[in-house]
C-alpha cells in the first residue's frame, strides 16, 4: 500500500502533518503490536482519552447528565485497569489512574446514552464493541461498549436522515481510521462500503474488518486493477479498500453517499479542496462532513473553518449541528 501510494500523483501524497503521524503510528504498531491497536493508534483516529475535567467533552457530558439525570452513565464497569495506552504526546505506554478511569467510563457511558437516544435502528441493543484490537473494556448492563461504537452509531443515525441509507446503497469514506464507522454500516444493513485511506490506517482497517466481518465480506486492497475489474466484486454487504488516488477511477455519481470525519484540516489546502470536489462528484445523493469548526494545522500552514466547506449547486445543506459529543466539531449533511 505504501509503495503504491508513493507512486501516485503528488496531490495524493500525505502532507507534513500526516508524515509525522504516519511515523508515529508505525512506531506504535511495531512496538505494541496490531493486536493492541485500539489502545494505541486508534487514539490518533478520532478517539479521545477524555479524563480531564477541563476537557470540553467531559464538560458537555456532565452538563447533559445534570439536565437529564440518569443511572445509565453510572452503571458502567471497567472490568480491568486501562493500561498499555499510547498517545503521541508520550513516548511510552501508560495506564489510567483510578480517578481518570472513573471519569473516562462516565464519559463513555454518557456518549453511549446519547447514542441510545438517537438510535431508531436498534443498534445500541444489538451491537457490542468487538474484542479485536484489545479495546478498553467497559461493560454496560452486560454489553461491551466504547466511545468509538457510540460515536459511530450517532454518525450513522445522522447520515440516515438523508434517506439514502438502506439495502444496496453505496458509501465512500475518506479517512476511515481503523474502520469503526464501516463496521456499524456493515452491521446495520447490506451496503457496499468503500474505504479510501493511506497506510498504515488502510492496512489496519483491512485486517480489523476482515476479522470482525469475515473474509467473505471483504474486498481486499489490490493495486493496478481498473474499475471494470473491481466493480463486479463490490456487492451489497461488502467492504472494500483503496488508496485515496483510486477514488478517481470510480464514475461520477457511483456512490449514494460520501463521508469524511476529522480529515480535511489535516491536509495541505489544495489537497483538502481536491478531496471535497472528488466527494461532491462521486456521490449522487448525500455527503456527510464532520470536521473541526476551526483548526490550524501548523505542519502544513493550513487553517480551515466551517465556512470553507460550502458546496456548489445543486448541493444544498440539509442539516447542520454542533457534534453532540465533541463540541469543537460540526456535523453537516448535504443533499444533491
């Protein structure tokens, strides 16, 4: 994957921000192993070790609980001490203290309750966090839950507002991390889900989704094939893997929905604009954006704010909100 991406046009090469993060991710995978990725590299893929009372996500969770007190965030149980954790601001693995662990499980419980309240598909009743990747084990009424699974269900339900999510729909995601959202889509209904990402994330996602969904539902990454050779394998119920430059080979309007989460400000400005244009062209019905409201990327000297994400006609903004878990992010749902 790395070799093939290196041979792609310059427009698809990772910027300086991701150069550093890729190196960090590879080091974590080499030192801690892919079997522990949910405690290491997943913390670089929109997963937050929220433990400080100054964290806006913790503050929002507390305010929501005070407005609507419930036992739900309090009945969670950490079945073991959270240890073997890695983040980019530390050179060695570490464990959460008892106090930090309690705050984290409260935060995850509040996120799970928010997911349950938005869930009209019954996903919170039938999905559990897979053990693959060695997640922090938080039990909620006998079910293993996680921040990632809660966020993914919330995101799925927001995209479902578009009316395009259903059996046979085709979904493209740019920058899928380890595939947490793809897992929820795959378990919710038979979609054709295509992930476009850079390694090592693309490799981690391929191995993870093969393990949790089974090899029969996975179209593994293949270099050098044209769209005519690949399309017959892209059937409902499958998840397929591509480097970002391969999105170009898909016909315009082939996807029903395109989406990307916490990605565009992390790119050089020209690259971010190119991906937004590609998503707009390749999707014929819906586009979901979840990005920082405003964020400066010093490595690439890029600062993107929400106003920079306007799409041209015939796209129109169907829904917009502050993200219910991470208030520094917006959610936008565009329809054509």
